[in-house]
C-alpha cells in the first residue's frame, strides 16, 4: 500500500455501546466478538415503515447483510419480509422460523435440478428471474405460475464502483432492451409476471434510484398483471462522523407521486417493495476487538495499532476501500485521551489486512484519529452489523469464527452464536487412508 499525505478526520464516537459495556462484552464473551443492538434494529424498521407511499409498501430484509437466526427472528416478529440471494439463505431463514411465502429469492445461481429449490417454491417461495435463462428454466419447471422479473435498467450507482449492480458492466438482471424476449418466454410457458424488480447498487444516490424506478413503470405498462415494483436495496445511511444525514422520505414521496400518475394512466395501483440490508443492521452492529500490538515505521512512516480481528471478521475496508468508524476503549472500560494519527491493522498474516484504507481506494492508507491505546486495551469497529460477519475471509489463517452477541432492549447481553471451535473448523476434512500412515 502506498503512503499518502494525511488528513485530519473527525474523532469517532461509540454508536450504542458504553465504554463499560465494551469491557463487559470483552470479559464475558472474549474478543473479537460481534455485538448487535436490538433497539437500533427495531428503530430502523420503524423508520422505513413510516416512509410515504402511494399504495402501501413492504420491507424485505436482505438476508445477506446478516443472516444470524436471532436477527432474522427480530425482523420476522416485526412483520418484515425477506430477500434471499441463494437457496441456502432461504433454507437458513426457514429454519429460523420464516414462512417460505414471505421470502423472495433473487440469485445469480438458481438450480432447478436440485431438490431444495423446487420444493421451496412449491411451499410458497417467490422466485425472481434475474436472466432470460433463469426465466426459461423457471417456466419449464413451473409453467402456468406467477413469477417476478429483475430488470437491468441500463445504469446504476454505488458507494464505490464495485458496488454498482446496474448498467452494461453488471451481469445482474435482464437487460432493459430485452423486454420482447421476456414476453416471448412468458407466453411460451403461460407465466404471469406479477412483480418487476430493480437493484442498481449499494450506497447509491437517490437521483439514480428514481430514474430506475421510472424505467420499471414504463416496462410495467407492457405487463398487465404486474402489481408490485421492487426497488431493491442499497439505501445510504450516515456512518462516519463527517457524513451527511440522508432523508429518504424525499425520494419516497416523489416515487409515490409517480405511482399515482401511473394509476391515473392505467387504473392499476402498484405496491412498492424495498430490500434494505445495510440500512437496517450496519449501524446496529459493532466488533469488539483487543489491541495486541503497537508498532512504528519511523518518523517518516506510520504508527500502527494491531488488533485480534481483521479480514476474518471485516472485509469491507480491504475489498471496497470503505472506512469504518474505530473507537478506542481502555481495558478499564473508559475512553482514553486522544493519541496520534494511527493506522489500524488486522491479525491476518497478509499485507492487505488493513482497516484504515483511504475511502474508495484499497491501495492507500488513511490514518485516523484514535484514543491512545496500548496492548490489552480495546478497539471497537462500528458499522459492523451488515456485510461483516456474513462477508469475511472465514477461517483464513485458521482463525475461528467470532461469536455474535445481541444487546437486548433491556440492556442485557445474550450470546446468539458461539465462538467456533477448532474441531468445528476441521470437522469436514478427510484424510485418505494411505496418507494417514506415518511419514518416513
């Protein structure tokens, strides 16, 4: 990684844990550990439920953000439905108690020759075709049924380019100019398209979301049975201390006006769906890690704080160049005085395990303001409730999966996933008999 000139970012603060609670988590559950805040999760759902809409809207939690069973149960208890990105996510949700009919599966891989997917569809799972091939395979397996169709609107946006999932560089969805092919397949297999879906990226701009939604409305005029438009996920939220506040009611009200105009033109009232993941859980989660070392590369170099977490728990800084707030807490459970600008390194034995990369660039370091720490103190990585435990370099260097802890609404802490053991890590490994013989 190259060394660039430093800026002076804001000193970050804890989002929901107190310094004393950080110490409590570390001493009770060990480090590293994920902590989720139930109150924040529920507040996020309530906020989205209050968005303006013309003819009602449904929230589908994106399971890939954090598929822990206890987290799923919170959403299910609030009447939230679900978006799944694989049949395995569907199975996890069903095992957690979710009815199949509350799940919409939009996946890159859909194996209709398997046992699991067809059976779940028969039980009520909704299927969203993301390509002409998928639509044809679904039609062959389930002719005469209802289906959803994902459209690539021809453009997209994201927090970084890697998070853009619309446009000519994206393989997601059926290209918007292939509507005629969709119609042909629908007619061939006597399918009824009831939902049009679009997902343009993660951390996208509302000024791109609305044109994508309007493209769906134009296409919906060609499918008389469509009664749902699904806008996907990717809704921005305030993460860093310097981030602006985002008002999602503004674009929602504008879309509601578009839906009313559509009703005036066609006589159809379209229901809106959205598939938030990050928005609902990211700021409701944190990683509590321990400081294991502090090193320097000289007066012209860097100061590094090393922690006992990294790529095995949080991939986003190294994969996307997406910064996370980091906050220091002493081993006594107090906030320390501010120290010098610091880079934070993970525990994996690979050069790319860095948490303080420059926004949008995984190749550049960006030191942060941090409380003064020494080995044995704690570092809290905020915004870790989404796409961290579920999206990491699991078991790299043979580190076990970290436990997950739920901070309940009454302030108590409950273990919801145990720390993985080395026996669990190696449970599926097999050694051929001839290799079991003692070495020469």
